């Protein structure tokens, strides 16, 4: 999808009766992942290892805590396994 197409979709969504809002991001700077529950649990386990690591720096651990919170929130909110 081009940036112009994304902006058009946002405009149309914003004019809909429910007024959906959103924003575009440059994929050169942002990674968007659509992961299933198994992948989220694996990511959580890896982040926990990072946070327990003595070799991880303060910045890496801060970022790791933020990512862990987001993943954990999704899991706890009822993120389902595929096929449920």
C-alpha cells in the first residue's frame, strides 16, 4: 500500500458513521507485527530472559519492559490461540 492509499483509507474511515481514526507510519522506522498467541508467549519468554540478563544495558531493559507490558496485556486480555 502506498502512503497516498493509506491516507485515503484513513480519510474515508474518519468520515464513516463511527468515525474511525488512525495514523500512518513509515515502515523504514516502524515494524508492525501481527503475531499469534504462541508467538506472543515466545516473545514474552525472550523478553523475560533479556530482563534477567546481566549483559543487557539499561536502555535495552527499559525497552524490553515496555514491550513485555504490551505483550502481557494482550495475552491477559484474552488473546486466543489460532483455531479457538
